[in-house]
């Protein structure tokens, strides 16, 4: 490759790999928050209280219709004006979690609505509380169906973690930019970052696909 400096590339590799650990941590943290928020949004949208359902649906649409980078700025810079001061890491993971939670709520909702109506009627006939209906009957059937979309969004979160650099989170792209500025060479750090993201995204997607097949097989959806 023209202009490629192998000595420089190997010299900066440990620093970039160290930053990749923080990228993985941000992605995992954001995803865990997103799965929890998404499930809450999905359940609340099925509430019998129409006002609550309306508010949650509009909130989900608002989050999905605005850019993630704007939401990151909002949580980090606007929060302190209301007395909510968060570290860049915490603000970033909350913003990512809320953003992808809105998308995951639709994935959950599709899985929940795929559960046959007879299952809901049987739970009602047994006088099961709503919580028990979801925990014991609905979610075990809905999650294997929803998992394909959930896996896709995990990879999406991983690829969106560079946006956290705008509030100073020392993730992978932030480290590459710092290295480029220090050495006036951007070819090697940015190329390595791209390869690291490929090395993270492809195995993650393969693992998600395998887990999805296992879940669907164990739930009787496929043979």
C-alpha cells in the first residue's frame, strides 16, 4: 500500500487495541440499557391506559426520528442545566441505550404480537397477573422471534460507538484521531480502526445468528 508505514502501524497497534476494549465496553453497556428500555417501551405500548400508550409511542417516534449524535449532546450538555451531571461514559451509554431502546421496542413488539391470541386468553382465564403472563407465557415465545432483530442492533451499536468521541469518550476512533494528530499520519490509525471494527462486527453477527438458531430450535420454531 502506497505510503503505508508498517513500523508505525505496529507501534500504534497496542494503543488502538487498548481503546478497542473501551469501545466494546461502551457497546455492551449501551446494548444492555437498550434491551431493558426497549422491553419497557414495548410493554407500555400495549397498556390499556390509552394516554400512557400514546405518550410512549410518541416518545419512541421522537427518539427514532432524531439523530443519535444530537441525543448524545443533549444528555451530556443539557442535563447539567437541570441538575443532572453525568460523566461522558455514562451520558454516552444512556444516550445509546435510549436511542436503540426505541428501535428494539419495535422488535420486541413484533415478537409479542406474534404470540397467538389464545395464549393471552388462556392466561386471562387462569387469572394470571400481567407480570406473570409476560414472564411465563409471552416472552419465552416472543424473544426467540425477536432475537434476529436484536442481534442486528447489537452490531449497529458497536458501529455507532465512534459518535461518543464528540463528548470526549476515549473509544477507538477517538484514539485513532489523537494518534493521527500527534504524528500527522492518519492512514495507518484509521485503516487499523476499520479492520478492528470488522474483526469485532463479523464474529458478533455470526455468534448472534448461531444463538438465534439455537433459541428457535429450542422453542420449537425450527427443526
